[in-house]
């Protein structure tokens, strides 16, 4: 009978180990822990019996390499254990281990999460809270893949009124408080060193918290008093006159409406607007979906200025402007769930090919105003395995001549939708 080697990712930090976790650790042929978690584990009853089998590794890539070297070398009935903090699947290392080794070779045994414990400490329900991680550390690669940044916090707080944040040394409680200092309706709770003997919980308005320093690790809960600064629901249907643009270079209202409908945007995720022009699609999407992170990619400086002015006009912290030309400008961005292509500068095949390589499922919508672009887009989507749907939008608008209304036709636009499921 073949033995399936496994990595057991065991959460620690807040409660004694249950019987199964204790048995796995005591029987383990190898135990991996970071320096901080080793410090935590020394307080567990099991530590003395297994301390000679613990390997301390701090870098995630080195942990994966070490686990791989043991996991697939021979068969062993004895477990391989990775110690993790709290619930390994809550913004933790559990996701990475599953991605590396697959469900057949991984089992997760969670402890409480730090967020769960933080809400218990302040006596506040957390089923209506928005949970986010700003825990990127000094690694720029990891930081750029965080779904939200500190500047997204006001929008999230306006919508949810209660936000819990996993912090790091840069996005620390004081920095978070300074960012929210202008809002008098906000209260912050800082929970330091949860699970340690010297854990501490404090609360205050942003101005108070901004002047304090805190020990790591810590968790921040931000609460906005209801009713003081309610935001109105954004209306779908910005008009061209609402959006700063140059020389009529803007996705027309009717075409924009159909394009956004075709995108079928999720409530949360990553959206690329390639060849964004004045940013009309980015702006409409960002207003309607405040939890969607929008990347507005544009190469012309005049248009970039227009986008920047429009973002300031509408107050949209969930949009980042990327100055550059696709596909090169796309290579450092987080992977998208949805993509709109308003302009490709002749690189349609390369752009769609890159998207295909990184987007396992999702939707691309392309606007084509010429038959040549239509042909290029059809070929690129078909060659990359996208299910293709094409609409032609022909719009006529009323125009008063004398005392009578006449219809004036705009140039037709082909809207291509490519979908992967």
C-alpha cells in the first residue's frame, strides 16, 4: 500500500494543541518554524520532546524548498510538520503550501485567527466586518500583490463601517491612524502580542493612536461611527461632459455602458483598463465597485493628466495609474479578474497572449472601431482559447436643426467579449 507523504500545517499561538495536533508534532520526522513561532512554541508542553527535530527557517521560499526536499524523498509514515500562526488559511502560509504541494499532500489544522481573538478582546461582533491584510513586509514583490493598500482604507471604511487589519512594520497602527486622522468619526483598537503573556489592548481616536508606538505582532480594528458621514450610492451613467477628456477622445456613454455590462464585474478583484485614454471606463468601474482594484494603463502624458484630474474630481482611491505601453507595462501588475482593452497600439496579440498566460478564468472586453482591429482582436482571442462573443453598437443621437430634431449617427463600435471559465 502506497504511503502518501503529507505536510501538516499546524496553527499555534492562542490555545493548547488538540489531541491530533499534539500527536502529529510528537511523531513528526521534521518540524519547520520561523524564529518568531519557535519563540511561541517554547511555551507549549510538546516543545521539550521535539526541540531537536525543529528546523528554523524564516524565508517562505526556503521553507517551501526544504519541505519539498523531504516530502518527495521516499515514503514515510511519519508526518512532516510546518508550524504556522493562528489560522494558516487566513492570510497565512497555508495558501502557499497548498499551491506548492496540492491538497493530496497537505492538511491544515488551524488555531484561532488573530482577527477572531482581537474582536473577542474588544467585545465586538465580527460577522459584519471587512477583513484585510496590509502585511507585506519589506519584500516589494509581496507588497505589490496585496489586494488593498492603505490608501484604500477610507473607501472600505465608508462602505463597511468596521475594518480589521493585519499589519506589518510599515503599515503599523500609528501609520494607519495618521492616514485616518482627518476623520473624527473613527475609533481604532490596537491589539498587541495576542496570545503572549504581555498582550495589550488599547483604543482611541486617530490623533491619539498616531502618537503612540506598539509592539509586534499586532492587529488593528477600525470602526466608523454610523450615521455621521454616510456616503450616497454612486449612480451608474456618468456623462461624457462629467469626465475631463481631450478632443473627443473618450469611450462614448452608450458604448461604455455596454462594455461594462459585458465585463460582468465581481464585487472584489483586480481590473485592468488597457489604453485607458481619459479613464472613463476606469472611473465608472471604480465608482460602482469600490472594492475592485483598478489599474488604468495609458502611455500618453496628456491622457495621464486627464486621468489624474478625473481621479481627483471623483475621489477614487481604488485606481492606480500605470504610465507605459502594454504589454510591457502589464508585467509587474497583480493578475486580473477582468480586462478592458480600449487601445492596443498594434500589440493586440501580445497583450491577449500575456493575459491568457496569467488569467485562468475571467473576461476580456475589447472595443474596436476599425475592421482591422476587429480582425486582430478576433484572432487573438480565438488563438488563446477564449470563448468569443461580438456585438456591434451603432448609436444615433438627436440633434436639433432649426426647430426640428434630427438623428445624427456616431461611428459604430465592435464590442468583443472573450471569456475563460
